[in-house]
C-alpha cells in the first residue's frame, strides 16, 4: 500500500513516550514456561494471523473480542491509535494469548482486550494481570479503566479484583458499564493475582524473541471452541 | 428367584462442552452406540430408563424418556426418567437391573445424560445446590464445593490427609484423562505447576478452602448408555463378552451434614459397598479396577477408605505411594474419573459402568487397561453422601 508521508503527518496520532514492559516468565499448571513480553508495532501482522480465526468464533464472545482486538492492533500498526501497547504470552515460542491497552493520558490507562488462545491454563488471567502490572508499575498510572464484554471477563476482572464501579464514565469501548482498577486495588490484589519472575532466562527469552509462532487456523479454533474447550 | 443380569452393550460420547448438541441429541448418540455395541440390529428393547438430574431446570424440558424412545424409534417400549441427583446414573441402572432380574423385562436400555454448559458456572453450581436441604442449607448459600471444603478440613484434621495427597489425586486423574478419548479434560498438570511454584497462587487458586481449583471436577455436557439383559439371553445374543452385574448396593444418609454424628463418616458409602460385595460374594481385595466418584479430590481418598480398599487414614498415603495407579494395588479412576472425564451429573453413574465394562472386556489401550481385569467396582455419590449406589461387575467367562 502506497503511503503519502506528507498526509501521514496529519493522520497519525501523536504519541507520548511509554515505559517498556520488562519481560517475565510464569510457570503454568502443566509446568510449561510462559514468557510474557511486550511486542513492537512491526510484530502486528503476525499477531493478526492468530486473531483472525477468532473473529468467527461465537463461543464466549470470542467474536466480538477478536474483531475488536483485530481492529485495535491494525489501528496501532497503521498509527491510528494513540499510545497503544500490546503484551503477548508465548509457550515454546507459540503465541498463547494477547492483551492490549493504551494510555488515555499520563494518569489514566485504558484496558482494551484480553484474548487467550490456549484455554484452561489461566493464560488470560496471567496476561490481564500483566497488563495491570504494566499500567500501574511501569507506566506509572493512577488507575486503569476497564469494561467486560463476556461473563468470563466479568468474573475474572470485576469480581476477582474487586474493581470500583465508574457509573458516570463512558469507556471508549462503548456503553458497557465501566470499572476501574486503582493503585490501591492493584497492590491489595497483587499477592494473589500478579505473578512471574524476572529476568527471563536467556534461552527462554531468545526462543520467544526469535519468532512468534502461530498455530494453524484449525488448531486455534479447536483450542477455543472444540468439545474439550473450556 | 431373581435372574442374573448382564451388560451386553455400552456407548458413550466424548464429554466436554457440546454447544451444538441438545440433551436429547447426546442421549440418542450414546444410546445408539450402546444398541450397536449390543448387536441388537432391528430388535427393540422392552424398557428405557433415562438418568437425568436437571433438564427441567436447565433446559426447561421434562419427560425426556418419552422423547428419547420416540427419537430412537423404540416405541412402544416403557420409558421412565430416574432422578437421584448426581447418583441418577447408577440409580437408573439399578432400576433396569431390577426390572430384568425380576423377569418382567428382558432387554433394557439405560441412558444417562446432562447438558450443563449452556448456563454459566454460577448457575450450574446453583443448580447442583438444589439438592441441599431447602430450609437449613440452600437458603444460607451452601454449595457442593462449600460442603466439600468443610468435609476436607475435617478429614485433614482427623485422618492427616495433606495437600500433597489431594494434589496427587488431581495429577493422576488428569494424566489418565489425557489417555481417554471420552475425557473432558485432556490436560496433564504437575505438582510444580499447581502447588510448588509461587505462580500456583494464580494457576490453582483457592476455591473452597482448603480445596483449590484443581481439586474440583469440571462442569460438563455428556451422555452414556448401557444395554442390560438376562444372563441367559446374553449367552444367546451377545456379540461381545458379557459383563455380569454381580452385586449392587444402595444406602442413604441424613439430608443435612449437620445431623451426622461424624460428618467424616460416609456411612452410606460403606453400607452400599458392603451390600454390593455381599451380593457378589467378593471382598474389596478381589476388585481389580474401580471407578470412584471424585467430584472433589478428597472424595476419591475418602471413598477408597469407606469402600474398604484401604484402612481409614491410609487412602491418601496409598495415592502418594502409587497404589491407585495402573498396575498398583487397586487402580482407581483409570478413566480420569469425574475430575478429568467430566461430570455431567445424570451421565456419571452410567459412564462409570461403561468404563468398567471396557476394562472387563479388555478393550482399552494398554496405557489404561488393567491387565486381566475380572472384577470391577463403582461408587456413584448422590447429594453430599446421602444417597449412594454401588456396583460390583464381573467379566463373564462361560
């Protein structure tokens, strides 16, 4: 696609510098090591390949989460979303989950989406926790605004974290009821919800950085929506 | 004089989350597999017993036995639904067994099924809790996981059961689930991942203290079925090795836990087991393979003691020592149990009998098959131990 850089100067969203999320490793229930790390804009095309199959999966609202995440990642790739970031989970190099968010301003963060490809291992919980960790501990924000688009999300975020209701605030994902995670809530819940070790052993990090491996479309769909899907 | 009764056909569908199937679809698939397995061809059955706990609540559907016989073109067979909570499956088999043993019917189909995943986990938990006492338990928010948590705490204090023992049950059964094509959960877990690593606080959070996430069975959809007939008929028409229902037992206990002298004493499990062993003229030590009702990991340990496989206080140690694994002293839950195969409540008791039938017909892959298994045993646990049905099954060798 031809890009007119003169016009791009106008169209591109201005951004503020963001602190980087330091990678960490989490031991999953099956002893597999999940590397959680921040990806770069250049990695987006690979991520889109993994998100695309979820768009047609109705189970557990993967369709709406998938299609919105796809748009958000593409928006970031095309410089149309301000101050976005994306964290991923990788096991043996394979992508097992994605979370993203952005800075509304210096003090307020926006949680966008959480998508687990491998299910039943609490990948989504770990990645959401990493996202909160990023906003509060590394981006240094005061609060993160969150909505849930699925019953699973509501249970995982609003109930497990005990988020505060924000009745008069409309989250940018739409009119769904908004909640917020404050610094206080984050540090109160951190001992039971935020885990992982740093630094990531070199061999694990090298494997993760070398290539974001993507399962084929059939496998992704089966993992999310097969008979064994949880 | 009661007649001997044999199982001549079994069928089961993979348990899990079957969004595309209705409850009736699942019951029909499992039934057709059992009827095919029995080699009945166009021959019908005299009666159909359907085990189900919650279609009236979960699907807003009743009279499913009538619907199933029509769906299967088994009209005008007699048809009944049997509801006995999570022990509905074994209760339905018991009813079929008595009908054949009495001589009134000769060929009976028993199917068990439940579709629980079309409601949220909260609603499924609430649905199961409807079997608690409606005045002194349910209104106060008790759930089955809550009861199991309290039971576990008492059992730990009285018999020295440890977290390591509970974790060992979960690991064993989930490992077996990876080998069972019918299992809902086909994911191996490790002690490191669910207990030892600091990350286990998220991987395996407390669910009903002291029970954690991996101490619980999943909420599943699924169905299973068996075909029963008299042993004499089986000798004439069976295409596969018949499995004799050599003994059965059923016993009840107080509805509320608080009324039991000792809540750690699962009296109905002991009584039902004793009845089954006496009828079969066998002892616990004669059993080659067992399917116990491990809706919670503690129950596999407690039941293994109340059945008589181990002395009180020895069941947990036995798990740690590998005595309940394949090739151990008494292999328990080689299917993965409720913990991994899943627990569609109305199907479970039937699925246990199907699994033991596979074992006694020596049909399983060597990773799950107990070598030369002749006698099998099941416990189907209703309520929180207030209605128990057990079977002793025996490979029939002419």
